[in-house]
C-alpha cells in the first residue's frame, strides 16, 4: 500500500493550469530591442551583471510561484497515509460509523461511571470536535440500523441483547458502498465472552478495504462477585457465589420474597477466583418465588442477584414418540407423578411428530418404533437450539430393532454394530440403594419383574444391569451434546417383559427423567437475556400467553418460532388448559468473567486497523483532524510565499541598482 493517498484526487486536474502558466510566461516575456553602440565605455561596469541577476531572480520567482500553486493543489487534494486508520478523520467528507458494545459486561462501573457510559460520552465529544461536514452514524441495537447522530433524542440506551456486532458489520458494508470515505469504529471492553463474536464478524474484513478502529473500554484492575444458580428446597434457599480477581469478605446474601426480607447470611473468606455455596434458611410456608441478592459494593452489579422458583425448577416438557397404543402407559406412569413435578406430556406417532416439536421439548422418549421418521432423523443428527435429553427404548423385536438401529447409528456411528437380540429370562439389579438415583429402594434386586427379551451390544455407563451383568439402563452422550438414557428392552405395552405391570415401572421412569433433568437443568430451564430461543409451543393450536411478575406481556406467542426476553427474572408461559412452563432469564454467566483481550483481526489483516485505549482516542481524533501532513504542506506554502516576497524585493533592488 502506498504511503500517500488523497481524499480528493480530482483536484489534480488543476495541474494542467500550470502548463498554461508556463506557456503564458514564455509568450509574454519582454521582447529585447537590439541597439548598436560603438563603445560600452560610457556604461557602468555592473550594468551587464545586473541584467544577468535580474534574469536569474525572474526564473527563481517563476519556479517559486509554480511550486506554490502545486502545493496549494495538493492541499486541496487532502493527502493522507492510507496505512493509518485515523487518517480518515482528516477528510471533511468522511462518514464515521460507531458501534457501542451492548452486552452486560459494559456495565462495569468505576467512580460511578460505567464503561458503556464512558463510551457514549466519547462519542458525544467526538461529534463536538469533528468538522460539521463529517457525518457521524450510531448503531441502534433495537432496529439494527445506523442512525445519524442527533436525529434521535438520546444516544444512551439500556442493555438490548447479546453481542450484535455481526448485524452492525453487515449493515456497515452495505452503507459504505454509498459512502466511500467511511470508517467503522468499535467501542467495547473486549471481554472474553464477546471476543469470539467480534473475531467472527471481522473474519472477511480484508475484502471490505475500509479503516477499522477498535477502541478499548477495558477497566483497569477489574474484579467482580457473581451470584448464580439460586434454587429453593422446602424452607432453604441455596446459591453460588463466584469471585473474580478478588476475595469476598464481609458480604451479605439476602433472600427477599414479594419485597420482604425472608432471611440472610454473612459470607466471609471466599477465596479469590473460587466458588462457594451459601444456604439461607427461610420460614416454613413462605412463597416459593423470590430473589437472592448480594449486599456488597461491586463494580458489576448486574450479576449480584438471582431469581428462584420451585415451579421453574420442576417443569418439564416431554414428548413420547412411537406406537401410541403401546406408549400410553408411559404417559400414564409419568402423569402419576406430574402433580409433584408438573410434567407436560404429549404422545406422537412417528409420522405425526415434527422437528420443531422435538427441538422445543426438554426430554424426548422414543419407544416402539414402527417406521422411519424424518423428524427423528433430523433431531438426532442436529445440535438443536439447546442441550437435549433422550430416553431411548430399544425394542427386542426384529422389525422394531431395524428402525432403532438405523436411528441410533445416526447419533452413534460405532455403537450399534454389535447389537443383537437376547432371549433369556432375567431381572434388574440396582447398583445400590443409597445414591441419589436409587436411594430408598427396599432392595437392590427386583426379582418380581421378568425380562424375556432384550438387546445386547449397545455401550454406555450402566445405571441398572441384569442378573447376568448385561446392561438394562445405560447413560451416554452423543457427538451433538445430547444426553441419552437407553433401555435395552421396551418400556411400553409389550410381551418382552412385565415391566409396565410392576411397581418398579413408575419409579424407574421417574428416576430416569430426574437423572436427565439434573444433567441438562441449566440449559433447559435458564435462558440468557436477549438471546433467541425456540418457542416451546410453536405452532400450538391453543393460545399461549406469557406473564412476567404477574403481568401479561404477550397474549399469544404460538405463531412465533423464536422468542427472547431482555428483562431478567422468572417468566411463565401458559398454554390454555395446560400446565405452564417456567423460564428463568438471567445475564449470560460468561459476562461476569473479568478476562479481556484484543480482537484477532488487529494483527491478522492488511487493511488499516488500529487498536487504542478510550482515554487516548479523543486526543488522537483531534490531532488527525488537523493532519501533520497538512501542517507541513502549509509550512511549505508559507515558505514559498516568503521566498516569492524576497525574490520580488531582490529583483526590484537589482533593477534599481542597475539604472
């Protein structure tokens, strides 16, 4: 890239006027009249030398004037260094596009001023010092459009969702086509959770060929306390306190319900960069919805509170796929405990289920497959919108095993080759009766239940075995991150076993569901504020209302495939005539981490990219608005004009002394 470029190269057409000046100079030279003298002894001795000096001064004067005109033309063309991103501020016709990080971490506050507020103040100052001809555009996180500074009433805005730098870059690329002298300016703390999105948004920046300025709002010596994973169990509320770059001393954790203090505890001596669990006892019979908060002076206050709700903790949407006539007993068994756990259960044939239904479920139970299903194929081969859980029952019949093997092969490539049907009468044996999964069972051996056919050869971690040590219930995880509990025999109405006729049936299914619930609880029940999630009742025939803090915020969301919430707290999604689904919305926990960096693009592209601290940015912009190259050219122009003045005086002196 050349070291010098010009914002207005069209002014170089004026160089043709220099040719006109040269021609006029030669055509308008004074004509000499030759006179013959018989002798020169009557002329002064320096007359001849004065004439020669006058010619020399005239030539120097002409050259000086030409150089002055050239310098003036260059000034109008506005030279700049294209290798420097800041040089764009020297262009009076520039367009400056600004994106301010809208994530929670920008709320880090020092001396009562947040990083986001400081960034917005810098934009205000930049508008004040830039020439009025430079247009300043700011990105609106709601409309995903750039607006001209001053056209909206207020630049300052609240949190509006996860990092949307990709939308801003895409919009800038489109608008920059109409504004060739454009620069993209990013204000961010470049926190760890934001960096991947920023690097991804700028991965093709070399093709854009526009200046990029990364203004760092990273706080000095950052630290933080975060309160997470609040939960309620009877008359006790638990939560986790995480510390980042600081030790937690003299901190109070307070439980409030309906604005009333229901309990508190002191927290001391939590080590730096560690996690401590606090338990706060509340009065029995109190409300089960509430808030845990930290009473502490913390620069990141957005993560000092966390909501809890017993309903939010236990609600599960379960879809059962397969032969409905054989699977209704599974639904009946789960409904037997639904009053306590509030399962939302739906039965589907293979041909009736859709991918949207499966992807919006918390747990999918597959049993008694009779035919292939495109929806199931898509479900097991995709990652989906969040971590999912599957209970898969491998029926030990030749026809069902074919479909089961084909479906399992899509999720586990090497885990189904040795599957085969075993004809043997066996009964389940629990690994223990004291663990969380199997505690309080009267006996490890379930000898009043017989299994006559099952499948051998699928591998995983055994949760229950048969008397011959073959696995009965296994746990495994596929390559897409789904959690699987696999039963090696049918769980519905079948002649393979007497499972559905036994008292072990209901607790077995309930414990399997609870086990998967614990594995995927965070991703299932907690949404990050501002992020879009698949609507669990998309295309529902019934009206689906949404409540937040007892206030109706949406009358019907059944037609919306994706939904998101910006306010943190407990949301209640209520389909008509069905149990509600409770969703806790919280800031992304990654936003609490006080780790920062520099985008990879700063050192990976050839386009002019600059990284600067926010405290230095305004001074740099102010300096570049009056470019050093312009100052040097003005100095050259002044020197040429002074030379012209002295040459004129010298010419006059020579002419006077030669008379």
